[in-house]
C-alpha cells in the first residue's frame, strides 16, 4: 500500500493498494540456484486500486520482470502494462518498477514510475511501495518447523 502525500495546493492525500500473483524462474542448475546469484524472470499479474480524487479506480497490471536472484536477496526491474480508469476514460500505460526483496523474498521494496494515457490528459506518479509476501512466509515457517522434528 502506498500513501501519497499532499500534492498541489488544495489537493487531498490519496492512497493506492495493489495485490499481485507471480513467481520467480531462476536460471541455472538446482545447486547453483540455491547457493549462488542467478539470472531470473518474474512473470506476474495484479490488481491495483488508486484512490486519487477524480482519476482513481481499479486497474489491471501485468508484466515480466528480469533481474538477479539469490536466496536471501533479489533485485528486479519489472515493467508492467497498466489498464483501467483514469483521466476521464479507460487509460492504458506502463509502470516501471525497481524491486528489491529481502529475507528470502518475504519483504520487498518497490520504487516505481507510472504513466497512464487517458482521454483528457496523461497521469504520472512516482510510488514507493512496501511488499509483504505471506505465501513465502508460510512456506519458510513450515520448512523451519519441519526441521525441528
């Protein structure tokens, strides 16, 4: 979730929320993927809600990221196609994000620029997002618990 600060004079603060589903495909032998930094792809599809006054709405996002992956830390460039309401009509655009993941992929940080083209005008925003992956957290917790038996 991102909370955007007050913009121009007279505008209200607004927030954005998104959820994404995807996976990481690391290239290399199994031993190399577990022990070394490898090249990786990250396909994903998502839903984003933007509460920007007048131009907000629900949007579909999809893209394929590329980057480097290791077990404790990973970094990706994730370009995404964005489609949804904005600027008075159905808007299309692109979102470019740099994502860094820590703690085995459980916690991530995105810094992104989003550009949407609508009927009335273009919309641009810069976003800083904190990501938490509960699926990976549960998987690692299960793995740790089974090791103690």
